[in-house]
């Protein structure tokens, strides 16, 4: 008798487990199908006009390339190998962007500038702390010269 009661209890537990799984599966199916059913019952959407957006401001391109802040540094053979590897990894990306006909010239320029910045950051990480300090000094000097030049232009336009 005790054996029969435990068998009924185990059977009820198995039925409850099965019922929970079936309910969970049914709920999942309902969640997946419900959005499709609601779309099928609704009227077709009317064409929506895209909101008028202002064109992005295009900055004039620099005529001269930025100065090479890494010029004059003495690289070790290991650094040269790492820098070559960085450049080899970046070149296919840049070539892909340059050949992509879907991108506007402004988009291509922005992406290429971004890749150049990424390349420069990776090369910077390869440098020794002393070399990094030297590069930072060059960058700060260049930035100060640009600011001075900008201030002079503003003074002349007033």
C-alpha cells in the first residue's frame, strides 16, 4: 500500500513537471506568434515621410597632412616588427573603406581618419615611456602652434 502511494506521488510529480514544460513552451510559442498575428489584423501602414534633417556640417579638409609625431625616434627591431604588424593589419581595413562605393566621400574620410587614429594609438602603445614622453611633447608643441595661429586669424578678422 505504501508502495502504491509513493507511485501515485511520483506520477503526479512527473505530470506536474510535464505540465509546466508544456505551459512554458506554449507561452514561448505564443510570444513568438502574437506580434505576427497583431500585424496581420491591422491595416497596412501608410507611407511615413522621413523627418527633415539638417545636413551635417562638412569641415574643410586639411590641405597638409598632420606632422609625423613619431619621426626622429629610434625604434628597436622588436618595435619595428610590431609597428609593421600594426600597419599590415590596418591596411586592408583602410583599403576596404576606400573602395566602398556605398560611402560618401565625407564618410570615407571620417572612417579613414578614425583608422589612422587607431593605428597611431596602437603604435604609441609599442613605444617605451621615454619615447612616449617625446611624442607627447611634440604633440603639445604642435597644438600650441595651431592655437597661436588660430588666435592670430581671429585677431585679424576683428
